[in-house]
């Protein structure tokens, strides 16, 4: 899946990792819950201030209960004074007649403000019937409570997760399918959103920032494109929904032009807002990126559909073999006759696949050497190809055997793991920043890599690594990471216990934590059922 914004969020992730806090959960003494219905805010929070004039300590304690009401206690030394309190608008006032100072009544006023993921209580300069407060030296101060981890609900336990451009799909351990995040083109599959590529009537209310179940069926596999989704049910049937601007859904339709009758000039794409079945065959895996899709049937045969402008479908055709308007295949077409394909991965404009014998194959765009066959396609200043080294049929890469392969986030590079556990890379900045490498080059000497997605990878010891760095940088200290999926500017990771963790941009709710607040640390995802 294509990364954007120069992968700044992933770099941010690594920087935080150096500080050894990347995978730490929120410390309840430091980061507490804000007042929202989606979070359990019950708890006690305390602010203490030394009183230089009296030599004592003034302690204010805020207690929040589940009904979003407040209780404030105030104490000096060992004496607690609850007094009486009242709420007016955004202010809480505590009136306290101190038994230590029976002649005085203290009135403390707190201003409440909420913004985003935090609530701030500001203690104003106290007012009293005489100089009591000024004598104690109580100055205006504030306590800010930052939302911590979600408390309500149960941990989301996932079997598999797939991350799109700004949406996320996951299959729970019970086989149910769940979706959250951006829904511009109906990519969540819940019937909301719009089928237009740039439909002016799209509403942000169609987005979801918590996991939403899709239908009542059980599923075995899910894959996401930039703005579409593919999934396989437990009966092997293949289903698709979301954007279809280039025929990538495989339902025989694609972008059909403008619809001037409604005056919107919205660009219509024949997209689907709910899952539709693609053919009647049974499938084992599917992969989609922004404009094309590849999949393997149960019999081991390889199929592809969607845009073929760079030969990424692998059917022997390229853009010049189609008409001037498009280079699309609108329904699945078979690629070759082999029936021993084991896995396939779609990049933006190229495709990677591994056969059952471990051989690695690549085809499509090769502008950055991302195919790994030792060549690079070059262009002149007019963007015309001078040396066309794109491939429009599957081309074997070397003679080694491989277990895992992935595009490098931006699809201009490739990362792969051999069956001996070694990690290899090629393409743009894969081995060295701003350097193109057109043949597989080993990354380090470790022989215990287990899986790679985008520019992050997991070792057999369960450790998590950022491949943006040369050499790779370890993220955190946990050793129980199982799999990862990376999207436009966010990623979601599964631990060995099935718990789901997300990090990165969250403008559309794609992290699934009930907010639209971006996260610099991995945040556990919960679910309310």
C-alpha cells in the first residue's frame, strides 16, 4: 500500500522508539481519560501545591463518576474538607468552611474546558471573606487530564488485519469481519459512503472511528486497496466493494464519466457500497492496491483485473495494447497456465508473487528497479520511456527460494525474506537513502526474519523493526508481535495473543480507538458488542 507524506509518521514512530516508550501503554498516573461517553472516566485525580507561608500542603482532588458529574475535596495537611460544591456552565465552585480555620470561608472556582482528547480544570485565584487564601499562597493553576487507553468494551482479538489508504479491515478470531476509518467510496462495506471517485455529496459522518461489523457471515481472508476492499468468505467465495474507478473490483464496470443531470459534476465510478460476489469460483487469497487486483484460486491458478497501464496484470499486454482512454480488464483474467502460485502482492503499478516451490516472480512498472531483475526503466524530460524495462508477464527474480515479499510502502521498492530467514531489498531507497538498487541486496546479516509489510518487519523472536533506517531500527522491546499491515499513513499490528494495536494518522478514525486523534504510539483497540 502506498505511503504518503514522505513516511513522516513512521519516522516519528522510530524516534519515539529510541526513547523506549513506543509500545508503552498509557500510565494512568500521567494520562487519564477525558470526559466522553466512549471512555470510562471514573477515577480520582489529584493536584498538590506547597504552601510556603503556612509550611503545609494544599491538596485538591477531583473525582469523576460514570455519570460525568464531579466531586471535589480539599485538604490541608491531614484534614480533609469536602464543603459544598456547585456546577454552573463551565465552572465548578467549592465552598469550604475549614475546621482548621473556623473563622474563614474559602471559595475555590474551577474553570472546565474540553478540547479534542483532553479536559482541563483550572483553579482560579481563590476568594475568601478575608486574607485566608492569599495567606496560604494559593495561585491560579490547572490540571490537564489526557485521554488514556480505552476502558469500555473488550480487547479486539484479530486473526488478520488489512490496512487501506485511510481505512482498516479486520477479521476477528470468530471469523466476523469488521471495518473502520474513511468511507469516501463505500470501502467499509456497511452501505454508507458514496460510489463516486470524487462525489461532492460525501459526508464525513459516513466514516467510522470504532470497529463496525460488516454483515453476519464468516470470513477467512481480507485485503484492502487504497479505497476498496476484497474479502474471501469461509466458503471460498470472493467479494468486493468500494472504489471501482479502474475496474479493480472485477464486476465488469468502471468509471463511466460525468453525471451532469444532478448539477454536481460528481465523477461517478460504478463503485459498490456493500459486498458483491465476484464470479462463482473459490479463492484462497487476494491482493489489491490503488488500481489493480490479483488473486489466487483454490486450484493454484493466478488471476488479475483492473488497470494494466504498466503491464502489472501480467497478461502480456501494456497500455499501448488498449484503446486511448483506458487499459483496463474489467473481470478476472487468467495469468498463464501454472497452478502452483502460493502468494501474491499488488503494488501501485507492479506485482510480486511466490510459487509453491519458493521461486519469486515480478512484473509491471520498473521505474525504480523495484522488480529486481537488474534493469530499470528510464525516461526523458517529456516522460517518454527511453529504456523500457517494464515487464508485462511474470519474470523470475534470481534462482533462490523465498517465503515472504512486499512492496516497500510507496511501491517504488521491494522487501522480501528468503526461506533461510535472511532479509533482502531493492528499488528506491530500499538499501540506502536516495539510491536505486535493481537487484536483491541483503539487509544486515540476521537470519531470523519472519514477515515483512511495507517498510516494517517482524523477526521470529517477535521483535518489531523499522526498515526506513539503515540498518533497521528496532521499535520498542516487546517480543510478542505476530503480523502487521501498513497503509497510507497508519499501521495496525497484531500481537501473538490476538490483541490489535494501531498507530499513525487518525483523521478519518482509521485507528479505530473511538477518536480522530492521531497517535504517535501504538494504541490498543477495543470493541463494544
